[in-house]
């Protein structure tokens, strides 16, 4: 896939490309966009395209999001800062910068000093936006991952507002902080679930690569380890 596309005269990157290049599940990246859509729309409307995919269960509709430069920069702040993600961040900044440089150089009517000044301003703006976003997220009393979880609610009302899914994430993270390499069945038992709980199993799979990593022991037997914040 091409890293940057031009859609409606705007340079964008699709969430599927981001998922592929960062080695994160596509549905996890898509969920980040959906859960924080209001934040992304502060930098313009989020473009999307609906496709029909053929699966074992029949035809299903799938949505592809297209993010502009500022929206893509915001998305990067929600991802775990792994080596793969770090390398992709640099590649993404370079790709947007090179596209701007190419477009600027094609405008022969612009003097070279003005082109140079424009490029310098664009890079400065990119750096400023990223710094402000990261500062904003650091100031918030939450973990900057796909789902927000709170180790210790400050009130009973706040505790009841947490969804079952968020509570499950918090319990699993706490269990893995205490001990690494817990098997799936034992991990479910420790967070108050039975081995056959399909919803809990789907949550474990859905957040694999975001909060924890599943390691295959043999066949369908897995153990789990916590992904540390960098």
C-alpha cells in the first residue's frame, strides 16, 4: 500500500496502512478512531470509505478511515511507543514533508527563498502540533492507550460509570503486573471469569498487542504478558 494518498486534493493516510506499518491489528486502530472521533474532527472532517468484503460468514461491510496530517499525528499519540511505531512516526513525518516539498518545487512562480521559508514554517508547525498533543495527553490522569482505564476510581459513582469492558482491562493489567506468563484459563479465573466466557475471551484477543501480548505455548494454549509503556 502507498503510505500517502491524495483524496479530494488533500494528502491523507488510511488507518489500514497505519495498522500494517505499525504491526497493530486493523480493528484496534479503527476502534481508536471511532472512540476518539470528536478529537480527530478538531482537525477537520474524518474521511472514510465503505467497502464490501467477502468473508467465511458472507459479505460484510468494512470502513476505511482516511486521516489528514494533523489527524494522523494525533493517532500516533494514542499508540504504544514501540520501536516499530517510532520508526513509522518518522516515516510518516518524512512522507508528508516530502510531498509538500515536491508540490512547492513544482510551483515555478515561487522564488526559492519563499519556498524554503514555507517548508521551514510547515516543519515548525508539525513539531509544535506534536509537542502540544503529547503534552495534553501527559497532563491527563489516564493511560494513553486505546481504552482509558483507571486503577482506583475516586468515587463509587465514577466506578459505576466504568463499562464492564474497561473494568476487565484494568483487572487483566493488574493481574499481569503482579505475574507474567499467566495462561489464559488462569488469567480469566483471576479476573473473575470462567474459562468458557466468550465475551472475556474476545476482549483478550481484541486487546492483544495493545495492553498485553498472547504467547502460544502449544496448540490453542496461550500465556499472556503485559506490554510495558515505553
